[in-house]
C-alpha cells in the first residue's frame, strides 16, 4: 500500500459559523459574524402539559378509600380472587403490561 504524503490540509480545521448574509465562510472571513445565541420556541402543547402536571400534584399517590375498602374485604373474608385472575395478573406482570 502506498501512502501519498503530498496531501494538502487546511491550516485551520474546525467548525466555522456562517453569518446571516448567506455568504460562504471564505467570503466572510474578514467580516462580522453573527454570534447571537440559538433560540428555540416551544409549542403551545407545553402549556397543556404544565396544566396537567399541576392538576396531578393534587391527586394522592395512594387512594386511601380504595385501600380501606380492600382491607375491610380481606379482614371480613369476602375478598376472593379466582386462580384465572391470578394467572392473568402474573402473565401481564411478566410481559410488562399494565
């Protein structure tokens, strides 16, 4: 394999920022370059997400009324789950389904 050592590389290698005039970097080398920071605009959906997040903060993680009802059913012996329901719950858990 032959390696050619006569390759010409540019003196300055790296990213070049192009101004807003649309000129190429070589034409803009001595001129002013627009260094204003990049900007991003978020869609109106962000406001909706923030509203939903605020409303969810008021919802408790544990539904005490549901927990109390289940505790009462278990204590009284009236809480019954079929083996089919248990099997379905186990397979859903293994498969990662909610």
